C-alpha cells in the first residue's frame, strides 16, 4: 500500500514543474506559521519574554501543526 502511494506520488512529481510542487506542498504551512508567530509574539509580550524567540517558536509550532492537520488531496 505504501509503495504504491509512493510510486504514484513520484509519477505525479515527474509531470509537474518545481514551482507547482512547492506550492502544493506548502499551501497552508506558511499561513499556519504566520498565525503561530502572531500567537507566539502575543504570548511573549503578555509574559514579558523575548519577542523574537517566542515568535520564532510560535512560527515553528504553527507551521508544524498546520502541516500535520492539512491533508494533501
């Protein structure tokens, strides 16, 4: 089952250009990272922490969570 899905993905990848592949893979991840950065900065500001670090950690977590929950069709 996994091998067949992998082979189908590889055959789809061969027929597309690089820009289309990157756009399909990162469609919602950048939005999730931006929202995560905003939430991280808000939490850092309310707790008097370093805003750069809390924003960066929020972006990483937001991007990872959106990558997990957004299923590629």
